C-alpha cells in the first residue's frame, strides 16, 4: 500500500479534537486514608450520581508529609473502591511521577499562583485569537480591561461555553445540562441551571452572579457546591457567589 493511500485510510479512522472538560480534584492535606474514605463517603451521599465513575485528579501540592509510590497505589485502590476513576496526579516529585505513569495515570502541571499580571498576560496572548473567532449571535467586547464574552441567546442542554481570559455574560437563561466556564466572572441575566465554573485558571477573586439560582453545580477557582447545598441558600433567588477563606459564600442580592 502506498504512503498516500495509508494516510488517506488513517484520516478516516480517527480525528483529533481539543475540548474543555470539568474534572474533580481531590487535594490531599494528609495521608490518613481512613479519614479520606469517610470524607469521600460524605460527599458521595450529597450527590451520588455526580461522583459515580467520575474522573479524579489527585492534588499533592499541599501535602506536607512524604508521599511514596506505595501510598499512591493504596490511594488509587481506595478511590476505585468508591467507584471513582483516578486519572492523574498534580504536584508530585520525579519518583512519584514515574509511579503514576506506571499506574496508567497522567501527570498534570502544578497550579500556578494567579495574579493580576497573569490575567493581563493571558488577555494579551488570547486577544488576537478571540478577535478572529466570532461565532453567530456572540460578540467579543472589551470591558474594564478584560475580554468579555457575550451570549445573547439561551444556553441549551449539552452546550459548553468558555470565556478564555475574561468574563462571561449571558443575557438569557441557562438550561440543565449546560456548562459555563470563565477565567473571570460569570453573569447570568436569567435563570442559572446547569453548571457554572468561574475563575477556572485559579482566579480566587472571580464571582458568579445570576437572576435566579437553580444550578446543578457552581465553582470558583476549584471550590464547588452542588445543588443539594445551594437549595439551603438563595435557591430560586437572585444571587452573588464568591470565594471567602477557601469556601464559597452565597448571598442574595
């Protein structure tokens, strides 16, 4: 078979595509697997379907005690016993990275500390791309020195919208099963269902605003709360969500 024929055949077999996916991170501060198991059980009770076979990243950046290859093996076994799927580690030493790869896990880069300068740098590198990509019924605009992505139509179930390097503004409602992501703030001038994740690159100053809070999940800089928790706060009311002392603070506005 000729090289040209081989290439033609390979192009029909697969297509490489990029995408944004929401991944849950378990950030370890201790090697106490018994306490970890109990904590995971409590989270699973809150939303069983959300965590069932969910892909998990194990974050070791705040772990002060040494973490060895055997600890990783035990941890993977413990997570799989909870029907979670550990797919990678973050913040591991060189020896542990090799152990993670042997376990079939990916190695994620350490989380960068977010600063206002970082945000400006991201804006500079992405502004050209954003100006060249104008989708139907969406506009890119400059607001307060950041790139703002404006959505004028309802966000349907299954849609995922990401505002890279800035804020996301939705002038309509967001359906169940939809997902909003932004490096900065998220504003929804309608009912917020589905998921809303602000500060996805680590901006702890990011906030979420909505006219009616009915979300499945809200998250800021990796800290999240599920609908079961949200129903005890400002459910079906105008709400403002921000991060305070590493916890999400939800208040009516």
